[in-house]
C-alpha cells in the first residue's frame, strides 16, 4: 500500500467542529436550492404558456441563487475560522422512533454551509448562470427551449442539494436528482437514436456507482448509528480499520460512477450527444466533480482507511492517463474535451487520494477546471454554431480570424489547461503533481506524464480548429456567435486567467483547513522551482510534438484508416465498451439467462406440477359427485356391505 500517501511522519488533524444554527442572512440558505427548483416546477407545469419567457425565468432563478451564494460567502469570510460551519434544519424527514442505539433512524432535511460547500455554491451557481445565459442564444431556435431550461434548473437544484446536504441521505437525494436531470439533458434530443442510447448508457452505468454509495450509507448507519457528517466524523475513530476501508471503497465506487473514473468511465464520451451547454454544465463544472466532493467531504473516513485511500490514488492515476490518451485521437471536438475532462477529474481524485496534503489542491483544481473547461466547451459550441453543427475538427481549420472572440477565449482555456504560467491550471494542477512527486515518485511521474500528453492533445485541438489549412465546404460560412454567447465566454476566459489567485498566500489551503484539516509543510527533495521547470518542459515537449505531427502537416478531411494499434485503441476509447461487454454485460446476460431457465424449469415446473396434481385430483374426485340420489344410495349400501364384511372377518 502507498502508506506514504497517507502523509507518513506528518501530523494530520481533521477538526470536528460543532456547527451553529443558521441566523441572519443564513436563514436564506434553503432559497439557494428553492429558486431553481421553483423555476423547474413553473416551466414544467406551466406548459406552453411559459414558452415565450421560460428561458428568462430559468436564467433569473440561477442568477438569484448565485447572488445569495455570493452574499453568504462574503459573510462567511467575516467569521472566525471555528465559526464557519452553519446548519439549517428544514424539517424532520425520516423518523422511525427510538434512539440510534435501539436501531431507530432519525434523519432531518438539514443543510450545511461551510468553507467547502461555499466554494461549490459559487462554482455551480456562477458558472451555471453563465451557461444559462449562453443557452439563451445557443437554443434560440429549438422548439423545446423552455423545457431545456426547466431541465437545467432541475439539474442545478439537485446539484445544490447534493452539496448543501448535512448528511449522506440528503446528499444521496441530490445525487439521484442529478442522475435524473443528466439523463433528461443528455437525451434531450431524443429523436436522435444516438442521444437516447447515450442517455440510457449514462443512467445505467451511474446506477452501478449509486449502488456503491447506497451500500456505503447503509454500512455507515449500521456502524455509527447516524448518517450526519459531523456525527460520523466525531466517532469514526472508534470503528475498525476494515470497516472504514469497506466504507471508503464503496464511496469510491459511487464517486467513479458520477466522476467517470475507471472502470465506470465509458458513459462520458457518449454523453456528448446532448446539447453543448449540457456538456459545459454537467461534464465540466458540476456533476462530474461530485465524486471529488464526496471523497473530500468524507475525509474523516479516508484518513483512517489507508487501503481505500490507496484505491483512490490508483483509480485516479489510471484515469488521468486513460482520459489523456483518448483525447489524443479524437476528431470530434466535444469528445476530445470529454476525454480531457476524464483526465482532469483524475488529477482532482489524485489530489483527494493524497489525503490532507492534497484535499485543498484537489478542490483548487476543481474550481479552476470549472472555469477553463466550461469556457472551452462553450467555445466548442460557438465553433459548432459557426460550422453548421459540424463537430469534426478535420472539417475546421483557419478559424482564428473568422471567430476572433471564440478563438481568443478558447486560447485562454487552452493555456490554462496545459499549465502555462501564470494561467489558472498552472497553479492548481502543478500543485497536485508536486504533492504526488513528494508523496510517491511513481504516482508523481505518471501525473507528470499526463501533463505532457495534455500538452499534446490540447495543442492538436487548437491547431486543427483554429490554425492549419482551411478545410470547410464552400457552402459553410463561419461567423462569430452573438453577444449572448460570447459574453459568457469572455467572463470564463478571464476566470481561466485569474483563477490562480486563489492560491495567493495559500488562501485556499487556509480556507478549507476547518473542513479537511491542515498538514504540516514538507519541502520536496528538490526545490519547487526545479519541479515547476520540469513540468513546464514536459508540457512543452507535448506541445512541440503536436506542432511537428499536426501543425507542420496537411490535415486530411477524413481520418486515415492505416494507423497504429495505439491510435486505433485511443479512437476506440481504449476499448472501454468492449471491456465492459466482456467483464460485465456478457456474464450478466448469461447469469440472467441461467436464472431465467431455472425459473422456468424448476420454479415454474414445481409450481405448475403442484397445481396440475391438485387439479387432476380434484377432477377425479369431482367424478364421484354425480348428483343422482340412486348413485349415492348405492354408495351407502356398498359401504355398509363393506363394513359388515370387515366386522365378520375381524370377529
């Protein structure tokens, strides 16, 4: 096991803080969820009467939640460090009677506002509001635009419930709500068979992860008698390491489903069938980060479960390389970004798996990634808008002058994700790589390799889209998107540039320490500047490789068929679907078929045979009941004669 990853020789202190009840402006905490939930209800129940202004209402509710979140965040910054956990009890949700020692279950619909949830609220509502604004233009000609905004509101409300819940059952409510809303949004254009199939695939794979989370919650209640975060944190040290490891592994299964981590990653690329704003909201800034939130929020479990923590690191390391390799061979611009998302979530999971040394950096990268990846997904939507919804980068080229705003904003995201100083990704991803190199060199080298591959596939995307030769058809006329779409791009591009300021003076580390603890600082074996230079050089090698292989070559409009095995594997998503088919689907079908055979032959045969026996017996006995008195008299006479004969013989 990677015991070093658990910060050996480091004092780890995860504080247990008693939350205070909501007062003052914090009584509005419920309204953050309530506004988008109300918007979804009005738009879904209002029907066609809301078509003309439904998109405006949907956007207004998201903006309203953001403004409340901003006010509460400013207020939280003014409170002492030990007074930054606030709860709001809405109502008793589940109450079976009796104490927890007696097996009773009492769960309230309670909300928790602390430094961790505060940052997530700003991300979800802030980026979510920008995506709502962008969608006004992107979905302008869709006849079901009002329903689309209803689903967006529903998703935001569910995600906010997930983040604000004070216990695991409330978190699970939001978790399942997010699953439902993502199913509706991915399959929004259900007239396309590919979209309907993608939605079903995402829904089914996520249910596998949800089973893991559900079992973890059951095990926590049986072990601790509560599902409250603070309650479990206070008594978690009393559980056995084996129990805590099982809880941690089950939580990881849930996280893998939502965050598209190996082996539950196969749904993410197919989910690009949904409208592009869905990709930006769900697959960049919010839903796919839910697994990272779950691991970080459950730090009091993982700090005492070294095997589970090691499993998180292994899964994260495999995924960050898996997604990066896939991104190298994709010609679909959205699927290329989806592979990138898988990889970047892997970095976040790696940070969370590194324990107290990495929790803050995992959340830091989660926030910066939300900025630059939402920026690039929306930028991809702007390119598609200009290219008649064509997603194939082989049909682009030389768009930098045709789409100046889209190009410049996308470029800011590109520089951020590959880690060019001083853009946001440089500060956040490099801290995870640095921490990984200190804690375990093998893992750190894998993370460093992933950074180099990121430099390659993102440069390839930039070159194929905005540079190289023009490859679009004569009847395609690229044009810049309207301001309602470009203004959100500009805001997100600015955040992609300035997001690194959250690390100034270790602000984000200190801010999150009341939730995830604070580790003593340990200098790496080589100066930080040397590690930084090594990372920049590795990224530069990836950029240079893309330039020589793509930038200096003529890009064909059709993907070459004669390619290496590695390229074929990357195009096939490293055979993720085939692996699932072999290891899960085929054995599952065989098991179901076997059970069906047993059911039909044994179970049904037993039941049918029993029923047939009694039916036959009844039929035979029925023949004795003729309804004729003479027959009954004859039977009585025969019986009497038989009885007399027996008596004679016996005597």
